C-alpha cells in the first residue's frame, strides 16, 4: 500500500495538472462563448440545460448557477425528453446541451426536437462540426489535451473544464444583468448562505 506522502503527491499532481488545463481553456475562449451569453441574456423564456453521463452532473450544476445569477434555468435530462419531457420546450426558451464529442444519441435526438419547436440551442462540445454542433445556434468549444483525463476517458479534467466555462458565463450574465445581492437573497434564504443574509441584513 502506498504511504500518505505518495498519495498526497499524486493528489497534488492531479490538481496541478487540472489547473494547467484550466489555464489553456481560459486562453482558448473565443467569440463563441460571448455569442452564447448574447443568446442567454436575450432569452425571454427559461433556459433548459441537459447532458448525459458526467455531462449530466455538469448540466445540473450549470442550471442551478444560472438561476443563482438571475437567469431562470432548470435541468432537463435528454433521455427523459424523449419520453415526454420535451413538451416543456417553448419557442422562447434556450436549451444548453453538453456533449464532449457531440455524438451522444439521446442528446442529438433532443436537439432535433428543440429545433423543431423553434427554441435556440447552445452546444458545449469539443467538436463544433459534430451533429450537435451543426444543430446548435451557438457552439462553445471546450477542448482539453487528450491525456488530461485518466485513460483519456474518465471525465475528470473535461468536466472541470466545462464547469469552469459555465462559471465564466454565469458570472458574466450576473454582472451584465445587474443582478444584486438583494435579488439573490430572495432566492437563497436557507442554509449557511441564508444565515449570512439574515446576519448582514441584506434582505430587509
């Protein structure tokens, strides 16, 4: 069995590698990310966010943080959408779909339904010319070095990279919409954050 020192070094190496990946992702951001912000700010309905596998977890987090930033959003699983949940999509909505390769069957079938319903699509993918990329109105390219994830398959760094770009979009929307601490306080009255809100008198 490895000792604590060896384990800690491996853990530190992982975090340092992921930090380097995020630096590359930040440097590679291009106008496609700004176009995604334009679509989201212009959305008059809800934002629906979906993904499969690890992207599912990233999508749930993204939807939550968008709502915390003053952009109403909910998570919708692409597989569930094929069993009736796609009825929630309206022309005034925007749908964000996360798929590393842009080839996930249920994600692309859902994207086709979204297009038929007249809603906008934002794709998070490393392959803009994929089927998902071609269906989208805006493509946010999130690409990491292939050796950044264990075996090139376990989505550790790639999910972190997508989450970081999602964070950047949420913060940009928060500031552009002028979403205030007081407005946020009305949506998060519970937990440690809620206690701080009450203690600091943010919500009168």
